[in-house]
C-alpha cells in the first residue's frame, strides 16, 4: 500500500539521474552488453577488461535505481529510448514493478507490459491497491486480470468490481478505498488508540469517516478536530454531519470544481442507500485536471493521445492521420466553393489574392467566440435568462472589431488595386463574414451543450469548415454581384 | 483565518441558490426597489403591498446569503449581471467581504472593489491572512495598502513584503504562512499537547515543520507519524530530514510536477540560509494549474484574459482586438505572396481554387508537431542526445502522411481538371509544404526553448504566418515552373 522507499525524494536530481542512466547505457555500453550476452570467446584481454568495467557500471546503476522513488524511476523510463528503457526495467527490483507501472504514461506502460510474462504481471499487480489495479486493468491481458481477481479477498473483489463498473468520467472510477472508519459513540482517546494500531494511515487522510453499524455514512471527523481537542471529549459533537459527499456516478469535472472551491483534501463517496463506498482525494482530482488540460491542448490540433519520443512511428502516424484527413475534406469542400466563382476570378485575379484574408478573419473571430462560450459553459454560470444577453454582446463586439479591421482591409485593397468598389466589397465582406463567424461560434457550442453533448474536436472541424467556406463565399459572392457584370 | 460558516456546504445547491437569487432580483423586483429607494409617495395601496412583499423577499435573500459558504457567494456574484451583483454584494455581511473578494475572478473583483470606500476596503482586507492580502493587493488602491500595512504586526509585515517581492511564477509568490513549527527535542505527547492549544490548525496541515532555535529548517513530522506512534516516543527518529523542500525563487511549474509526482499536500519553503520562510499547499498548486490550463486554451485563440458575460464591452473588444489585428497582418503578407503569382493564376484559374488546400495542410502539420514538442519540452524529458532522433522521427511521420494525403489531393486535382501535370504539381507541393511545415513546427519551439523563452501566442502567430505563406509559395511556384511557360 505505502511506498517504503519513498524517502529520500531527490527532486532536484531527477534529471541528473536521468542523464547518468543515459550515460551508463550509451551505445558503447549496449554493444558490450550484447557481446556479453552472446558469450563470445574470451580471447582478448582488452575485451575482458571492458566487461569488468561494464559489470561495475551496471551494478552501480542497479544500486542507484534502488535508492530512487518509484515516481522517479517512472520519469526516467519515460525519457529513455525503448532498448535502454527495457534494460533499466529489467534492473528494477520486481517488488516495485506494480507501483512503477502505475506511474508511467499509457504508451510506456504498454511497452513495459509487453515484455512481462503472466506470472510477473500477476506478482506486480498483487502489490497494488484495488483502485490502482483498476487503473492498470485496461492494459493487462484478460488471463492476468482473472489471476489477480482470484488472489483478492472478497472485500477487495467487490471494490475492484465497483471501480471498474463506473464509466471513465465519473467519481466512481476515480475513487479509492483508503478510508479509515470509526463509530460515533466513542471518545477522541479511543479514536487515537485505534489509529495507533495502523502502521501508517492512507495517504491524504485528513478526516476519518464516521459510519454506523450498517456502514451507513454519518459524517466526518477532521483530524484537525482530533488534534485540537481534549482526549476525553466524545467525538459526537465534533463530527461534521452535513459534509460534502459525492455519489459514484457524479461527473468528475463538477467534483473537481467542488474540490477547489471548498479546498478539500479528501471527500467520501456514498451510494444511493447512504452506504460509504470509498473516497476521492485531491490527488485523483489533480490527475484528472492534468489529463483534461492535456487533452484540451492536444485536442485542439486533433491529437487523440499523447506521444512520447520513442513510441513506434506507426502509432504516431495513426495519431495524426485522422485529423489531417478530416481537414483535407474540409479544404476540398472549400476548394469547391471557390471553384464555383472561377469565372469571376478569371476576370479579376485580384480576388484570388484577397480572398484568403476574409476567410482567415472569419475563422479567427469564430474561434475566439467559441473559446469564451466553452469556458462559460464549463463554469455553468450562464443562466438561461442570460443567453440572449450573451449573444447580443458577442455580436456587438464583432460589429466593432469587424468595422475597424474591415475598414483597414478595404483601404489595403483599394491601395493595391486602385478600385473603390473593390475596397468597398472587401470591407463589406469582412464585416459580414466576421459577424457570421461570431454567430456560428456562439450557436454551435450552445447547441451542442443543449443537446447534452460535450464540445469536441468534431465541433472545431465543423466550425472551421463553415466559417472558412462562408468567408470565401461571401467575398466572392459580393465581388461577383458588384464587380463582375 | 479560518472560515466560521464553512459548514454546511450545500454543493448540490449552488446553482439552485443562484437561480433563486436571480428570481428574487429580477427586473420587476429591481424596479420596485428603485421606487422604494426614491421614497415615492405612498398613495396606492397596491404599491404598499408590493413594497411589503419585496421587503420580505429581500430579508429572505439576506438570510439565505448568511447561510452560504463564501466560495458559493463568490460563484453567485460572478454569475449575476452588474446591477444584481452589487445589490447582493451590499447584502453580504461586511465581515465576510475579504474572503469573498479573495474568491472571485479578477474582473468581478474590480467591479466589487470599485463600489467600496477606503474604510470598507481596509476592514475587508484586515480579515485576511498575509498571503491572501498579497493576492488582493494588485486590485487595491495604494492608500488602502498603506492603511493595511500599518495595521499589521511586524512579523506579518515581513511576510507580506516577502510574498509581494517574488515574481508571479515563483514558489515564493504562491506560499502561505500556515506553518506549525515544533522543536526536535520533544516527545509526541508534548507535540499533541501543543497542538491542543490551537483553536484550529491551518488548512492542509499534513505535517509539522521542525526547526531549531534559530528558525533553521530541520525536517518535517508527518501527522501520520504523530497519530500512529505511542505518545511517549521522542519525535527525533520520526522526523523526516531529507524531505522535499522548495526555494522561494523556484519555478511554480516545476513545483507543480513535483507535487503530483510525490503526492504532496504541503511542502516547506526554505531560503538560501536554510531558514523556514513559508509553505506551499496543494491548493495553491491546483489554482496555478487551473489558471495555466485556462491560459493555454484562451491563449491559443489570442485571448489575454478571461471574460465574464457581464464585463464591459469595451474591455472585451480590447481583449480580442490585438490577436485579430496580428492575424490580419499575417494574411496581408500571405496575400502579397499570392499576388506575386497573379500572372500564373490568370492563365490557369484552377490554381486559385486549389491553393488553399496546400496552405491549410501545411499549417496543420506544423501545428500538430509543435503541440507535441511543447508537451515534451514541458516535461523536460528530452535529453539533448535525443533531439536529433526526435526531428528525424517527426520528419518521417510527415513523409508518410504527406505522401498519402498528397496522393489523394493529386488525384482530386487530376479528376477535376483532367491534367496529369496539375495532379503531379498538387501532390508534390503538398509533400514539400507539409515537410517544411513540420520542420518549422519542430525548430521554432526548440529554438525558443534553447533561447530560454517560453513558447507563447507570438510563436503561434509566427508559425502560422510562415507555414501558411510557404504553402502558397511552394504550390504556386511549382505550378509556375511546370505548368506555365
């Protein structure tokens, strides 16, 4: 459960350790090791010397790894190319495998698991808490999961089944079982005596959970109250009855907001019958927030999963391919829109040079508006009564910005091509298409939200497609009407 | 220091409360209130009734607000239009002003502070801890800060000066002073007795800080150890000497990674002389992460600050204007690149319809690569030795993807315009410009990083400008060479 080698954590030195590992395992060392493994004839004295030096290096490395926190080893494994990574993985003591697997990113985890046999995997998993096993489960072969399941106690099996039954974005999937429960009818002294029976309390224990004889959740006793009151006091008046609790099927995003708003370290998870089933900690919440912000940033350019430098190229290609293909479809469509005005462009080639300006500005004003709306929707602070107000405000902003920038563009076009009507068409198209872009940028996320769907990569492709092609259409359309007869 | 009304926190009901406030304060109610304030002659019986009903409503509202956590009141204030917001703000008891100001977003905070006079502000600030005062300080008028400073103890003045002296992205700016210190030469029993003198321990107290007589930091005593060991034990063997500590000028981003990697709740901040100066908690780290991820998402579309629905329009216009103007400059430049090929386009108008395809794909492959590189740089897991490997891999991915999509585009162009050479030019331009886009997408962030500068909005504008215009240039250039004689 708890990490025995967790101290000392040389945070300042993780990168230094990484560089050291890398140096010890450079190409030269690897070649020597390969030679060693092939048991080449020991003819040359030089070779023998090399081997001795190499062995010394490796044992030094093994010792260094032994002294590191498993999170640090995970960090180092992630930063090493696959051959070196597997060498280091072999050197790590087997009794830490589970913790380390739990700390590495998905791609690296796969590469490590693929080198382990059924027994090794079962042993590694057996070191973990049930909630950690649940995290690992998607990467494990079926038969290993079955083995592990058999080795668990009835209570643990139930816990594992529970965590795995909740879908990814619910509190239930994130909960753990590091709950210390007490009964209501005791004194602080009794609680203190009970706690001393623990070897170590679960991480993030800032409160004890009070339950009755039927495991029905009653409230919490903060350690704070335990520590600042006289031992003879009964706990009953100190128990907080109306505390923040979650249901297992609640959305994690909302739970994350609650954690930050009320400054929580841990919170109980209680099922429909009022039974205490687990707890959520600030660590799970931080992990969720981090992966969400990561996905936000990567999702904006259509990447579905994180890549590491050493992941197989084929996977990276796949990761990027879909988005590029989608985008190609969008521009094919845009290209068809333009081609319906080929006749106009042939007559007035300036249109071809000016049209990307309008389209690009339409996309940008749409994107800005959408970013604002998505933020507001996530905070759930838009009351239905305010939606209209919001739309009006966004449009007003777009009017001001598009008038200013449309004016500049009009002057730009006029200066280059000395045509007043071209300047006017340019300015007019800019205003219209920025307004339209804004309108789409408001309505699309609002509509997705009302239909109960999350705004996703798909939304952003659709938004770009519509704003981009309508930018071209408006500009070329106006030009055809007013400039080409 | 601690929130007296923090319980109960009705998290499920915050939105309900918000709606209730909104209902109580709707237009009708506001008009009545205005009438009331103007002391209109009480001629009509109907009006009198309205007033009575209205008064009852308001006192109900006041009561409801009294029962809410200040974070909830902050949430409600943020979601109300300015008139309603100020009404609610007036109704909140003055002794909670400080906490609430500390919980609202910057824009809302400004609107609230602007209604308060010097005395009110001083009283509100006086309720806060020094680290909270430091958070508020940038929004306070100079003379209020001077008043507050005078009212502080010498120790608090020193703390306030310390926090405010560190720049925004350092640990020092984020630290607080909720440190419970003990000496090394006592038993657990003595520590327990000492803690009982506290009314309440600071939030997030998971460990006590051990210092010597000169305030030199020695180590930490986890509450865990205090609770699970016999009271007669001396603390010395339980103190963790080699614990994770930060220096005040360390970067917060790195501290955030350390917090998550080692699952910390709090950590000591120690100055160069080894003196304990404060602590960082997981709450500050979460707040930092949240604002960073928010800025990442908003920064991608060039928004410099968060907007709320009710912020003055002029500020919103400014917020969006710079990015749009920058973007306009970029497309003006792109437009000039295209116009240098006007002659070719005039001869072969299909070029105008196909050119946006190439440019858009170049931008996208550049963006994807940059997103990956920035993530890897943030994790600091790229060793210099691996940079070349990374570049080769990215280019290889680009070759595969560009060959596939270039081929598709070539066929598309050939099908539409029945020209083999146009198809070949299209495919060739796509491959070249996606490769170039990728190369720029790698080198730009790497170069910024090596120069010690963070990748910013500016980088992304530059990246788009270069990839976009080189996409047009390559396609139109190839076409001019191979299609136009």
